[in-house]
């Protein structure tokens, strides 16, 4: 197994932590502390700037962590789907790496599968379970 990079380890740990109940409770505690400190700082512009700046910075950084996590999940899911296609007898192996196709090619593939769906609906009266597999010419 390949060595996991430092950023990936950090992103995984940060994603797990920021998605935890403890992290949520800490965020609530920070907001409550900020609200409670309002009268102490006479609700000044600096008092408001502290929470605005803090939340902006955290949101900015979280966007990258969330995107990294989604990219990894999406890649893993695509690999799993590719394996299911590859291992399924009768499946069209041309669907492997479908996500890499150009938009026009994807639309053509979608059109073919819409025809397949219509044929399946048309066959349903013959096969009440709706489990028939009409083929679409490749």
C-alpha cells in the first residue's frame, strides 16, 4: 500500500475532528464566549471584527478540507463502480472511466441509456417484475 502523504493524513484527521460532536460543541462554546464578551467590549467594531474574521478564515480553510475529502471519496467510489462493471457479466466495459469523457460523449451515452430505459418500460408489460434487460446496440 502506498504511503499516505502528510497532507492527506492531516486532511483525514481534520475532517474526522471537524465532523465530530466535540468540534461542534467547541464552535458553540466560542460563539457563546463571544456573545457573552459583547458587553465587556461594549459591542465595539473590534468585537464584531473578531468573530467575522475568525469565521471567515475557518470557512475558507474548511472549503479546501471538504473538497479534498469529497475528491477522495469520489475517486474511491468510481473505482468501486468500475470494478462492479468490470466484474459483471454482460455489463458494457466501455462504461469504465465514464467520468473522464467529454461532455458531448457523456450526452451521447446518456441518450443511449434513455433509450434503454424506455425499452425497459415498454417490456414491463411482458415482464411484470420489470427486471428485463433489453440491450442497446453499442
